[in-house]
């Protein structure tokens, strides 16, 4: 044997000479070398590198043995098989990365009898197993079968190297042919080790033939599938071909794919979802589509998502829950102060639901300014009924698909907000709050308020059809509650489907009680303070309400209380104070100068100024009508961003004053010699509506008669050219605002007496009410002598 090409690196040499009758052992993780076969081997373990380098130095043969456990990094003699292959090292190389590689040629089978200890690598003595030379018909027949099998493999594998085909054709030894076939056979290392340990020719040829027969069957089947899929292939991409091949292989093997258990779980879940018969039919049809669809296809994910949503929806009829009316009253009283009529209506609603749970319940719509507790009322109703609460915000929604969902044909399609909220709640009888229903807007994608008609109609919503689900879903057991700040922007057909419940502004007394009961406690928790560290005086809370906030609800009030508590939190955190009592002086020190002041007397002590009452989306307010005149030719000027209706109201007031000039003792000739200017501050705020008619009439009368309007009196009402005072809306909000501003007397249209009971009792007790049939009543009661 010629010496190999040696590059031994810096491996350590063995000081003690090796026994001449022992061979160096190199353990192999996953490779089996057969006699007469040349294969490259990569060596990584330090002991194996030392063994290879020693064999190269001494030009000795080595024995390649297969490990029983390929994960074992330091195999002992007991961890190795006893039969291996003696091999010559033809070439030894090291790579620049530090790897060690050899090319070796198998020589003969070798059975280990004993291992030699005391060396840095494994040495073993044993018996060389010679290749049997027996022939006979049995060996010849098996040899021919094996050769034919190998030729068929080459025919089915056109990419096989030609040199390998030539080597096989030139091989005349049955044993060598079996070893060559075993080397290149796609088999497990354990199977190849079994072939190596089979020395007798007949059993060895039988085992190789069986393994080749299995491999041939797979190759034939692959070729047949390839022909079938090629026949159905037109211009589709290679990816589609591979998917069809995979599906065909799975069908031939009797498997429906790796998701068999997943599909079985889906089928079980569909049966347990208690869907209506129509919905279950659709779900099972989609499941059959899913079973025929490859997992890699885009449609697979779409169908799977659809089925998941169908399964998660609460289809089963909800269990009827008994409503405790007394408990409902207690919950409402605990969560909200005041609002007695609202609470009474909610209790009536709950009582009807208790007596007729299957009945068609009305849709409640809470309308009122911001911060008066519309959303929290919905949460209280859910608590009182013992049901889950979900909130759907409709503010800014301008796409019909937000309500009805998208068609499943679109990428990223999903159900609408209604179905998604029900899925989140997991209950078909939840309380669903549709917030800010007045702020929906139509866009290029349809009108969502039109889509809400079906949702909020008790006669239709039992068969609500979402575009994504495309099956009917029963919404009739859901308690729908909507909220809005103003009714004018809600379309008429939609407003007609709801029962309107108005929540008006809070009085100063109600705000004080709300602050003491809820707001202070909530802000203490939010700012990390304990109740014993801060105590609010009633006068301090009243000062915040009167001088630092002017609103219908209590949101600004809560913010200002939070500002005071944060200031105290700094002192507590620094350790400068243990507890504080909040009085008026401390409030003024922390919040600064008052933002709102009482300017009634100052602005009403001159002729030509009248105090009117106005309604705004955030509650009532007072406004001042100012009139003055200068030399001119009888023109009327109007300023203050007045709307068209309000401008016409001013013109009607002037005409009425002119027609009553004699009664009011006004010189009729003065109208032609002077220009009259009517201004309504604040000039930056748009104003409109007919309800300032009385106030404009009184301002003009005061100006032209020189008599001032009483500074403690405010008024509202529309006027006609006949001098009648006509009714207006928003009486409760206007009167509450008048009381908050320090007014003592209010003049209201007599036909608005029906609204008197809606005014809070503390406000009724604080004000004097004057009911006007005609403007003459206003002149008699409103002007100073």
C-alpha cells in the first residue's frame, strides 16, 4: 500500500508503542462502511482525531464501528457495535476552519473480541471475517434478482451518476454487489449495521432485496403520480404541481394529511356548538371543503378562520336568569346619584324583562350632554341584570362593513362590530352599549346608520345576517342601549326604533353629592392617596363647582379635584405632610384665580340689556342680548354670529315693538331717526334658534323706553307678531343654568308648564317662576318701574 497524503497537524504522538495485533478503532455516529467501498469521513472528536493521526503516522489500518447512540460524544466500548469494517486511509486532510477529513476504503469485515486499554483512543483485537466464496443456484438466482432491481432503480433515477452504473455492471461478486447496494440505499444506520453483521451470502442478499423492493415501490408510485399530475398540468406553476403530488401521496398512503386530528377536533366542535340546523349545514359543508384543501393553499386559512368564528359564537339559547328588582334598585342607587326618573324607567324596563323574557324589548337611547353618566348607566344595567357588558363605539364610523362585516372573498375580511362584540362577550343575552350613535357618518362605502336599522328593530333582528357569516344570527335576546349627545343628527327612521330617555344637566347640589360620594374616592385611588390622608370640606367642593367649572356633567369637576389631590400627593410623597384638610383657601391657592364669575348685575344695570336662556349640546347656558341706538335712518344691525332663525327673531321683535309703540309710550318718529344695533356676546360662538325672541323684545323695549330689565331675571320663549309667547324646548337645562348663574326669577312661556315637573326640586325651590301668555306680561314683570 502506498503511503497516504499526510498532513498530521499538531496532534499528540503516543509515547507507548501500539500492540502489533491490535487495530485503532474510530467510532461513527451515523455511517456504516462496507468492504471494497471508498467513502469520505469527517472526524470531529479529539480522541478520533488522535486515532486517525496515529494511524497515518504509523501507516496502520483502522476499524470503523457504529455507535449504538449517535448523541453520545464519548462512547465507551459497551456503546459500540461489535462488528465493523477494517479500512485503509487513502488521504488525510485538514480544512482552514480546523476540520479533519479522511478518505478511506473498506477492506474486510471485523468482529471485536476485546478492547485494549491505556491509550488516548480505542484499540481492539478481533477476528477478520473473510468474504464467503460459496456459489450455487440459490446465490446465483438472488444475485440476478438484485442486479435487475438495481438496474430498475437506475431507470427510475435518471440523475444517478453514470460511473456508479458502470461499477455495478462490472461487479461479478454477489457479496460485493450486496454491499454496494446497501451503501447507497436510503436506509437507517441500524438496518445497514444489520447487513454488515450478516456474513452469509443468502440471508444478506435476501435482506438487501427486501429493502430494495420497498424503495422500488415508492419510486414506481412517485413516477405514476408524476404522470397523473403532469396530465392535469396546463399553465400552473411548479408550486401547484408539488401540492398535487403531496396530496396524491397522502391519498395513496391512506392519510388525509398531517392535520387529520385537527379536522377531527373541528368536526367535534361543530357538533358541540349547538348551531341551528341551517348554520350547521353550512359549517359542515365548509369543513368538507377544508378537508379537500391543501394546508399550504391560501384558501385553507380563510376557511379555517371562518369555521373558528362560527364555532366561537354563542348559538345555544341562553339560560333564563331571574332578575332581582330590589337588587337592581340597589345597584342603580349605589352607582348613580339623582336621575330618579331615569332609574324608575330602567326598573320598569327590567320588570318587563323579568315577566316576559321572550318578549320584544324596546331599544333604550340615553340622550344628554357629555359627563352625565350615560355609559356608566349601561354598565349598571348589566350589573343589575347579571349579564355581561360589551361596548361598541360608533363615533366616526362611516363604512357599512363596520356594522355588517365584509364579504369573505376579500383579503382580511372580518365580521362586523356587532358580531365581534357578541363573540367577545361569549353570550347571546349580553348588554350591548352602542356609544355615540349620533356621530355615525355616511361615506363612499355606504351608510352605517342604515345598516343599524336591522340591528335595532325588534321585529327584524332575530334574523340579522352579517356579510361575513352569511347565515342568520339571532340578536333578539341582546339588550341594546344606545347613547347620544343630540338627537338632531340621528336619522329619523333610526330614531323611530328607539325609546328616547333624556339625561339633563346636574344641579350644583347634585354635583356636590356626586363629588362627595364618587369623584373624590375615585381620584384618591387614581393618585395613590388614602381616605385618611385627605379630607374635603363641602365649601371647597362647592367653590370648585361654582368658580372653576361650568358644564352639564361632572368630567371637568373630576379633573379639578384630581389637580388638587396631585398637589397634595407631592407633599405626601416628600414627607412634608401626613394628612391635609382641603378648604376654600387651599383650593384657590392650588387652582388659581376663579375662571367663572357672576356678571349678571354688572351687565344688566343699563337700559337695552336683557338676560336670555339658551340650550347647547353640553347643557343650558345664559346669554345677554345687548341693544343700542345711534342717529340714523331706521336700519337694524345684528352681530354676534347669529343664525338665520335668530336674525329673523330679532326682526320680528323690532316689528312687534314698533306695533306696540303707543302702548309702551315710545315716540314712533324716533324709529326713523335712529339706527338700532343688536349684539349677542360671545361673538365667536355661533348662535341660532327662536327661543331668544322674548329676550330680544325686552332688550329693545328697555332701550327705547329707558327702563332697565331686572338684573335678577332671565327669560326664554319665542314670540309672534301678535304678541303671543310660544313654547320652546330645553326648559330643564335652561332653568338649571339660570340657577347656577345666580338668577332669582325666570320668565317662561305659559305653554311650557308641562315641563315644570322635570325641573329638579332644589332648583324649583330656589327660583321664582313667571309664566308668560303675551309679551305684555314680560313687560309688566321684567322691567324696572
